[in-house]
């Protein structure tokens, strides 16, 4: 289970929903660093490091960084196949 805080669209960081996702499909379309950290089981600091790395599917919107969940899934699949192959 993944706990996801949905913030308002005004950029103020106000939490309006605290939802527990039981599957990847229930995650929001884009994930912030805290959500990426939760999904990958890493710290927030490591999530920022990964999100800044080459080859990671981060979208930069001003100073904000988000990751489309489907691109994250494809990145995770690619990492898994590199390890297995």
C-alpha cells in the first residue's frame, strides 16, 4: 500500500486528500519526489538524486519536477531487464 498526498493546484502545498493506493494504477498521473520515494522505497533525498539523473523520465515545470507514472513504470521495467540480462 502506498500513501499519496494530493496537493492543491495552486502550488501552495496544501494537502487536500490523503489517499492510500493499493495498486500502481491508483497513483496520480504524475508523481512528485515524495511519491517517487515512496514507490521506489528510497529516501526523499535519493528520489531527488534519481530524478535529476540522466535517463530518468523527469519533467521539469519551472522549479517543479514530476514523473509521469507510466514513464516511471517503463523506467523500472528497463532497470529490471538490465539486471536480469
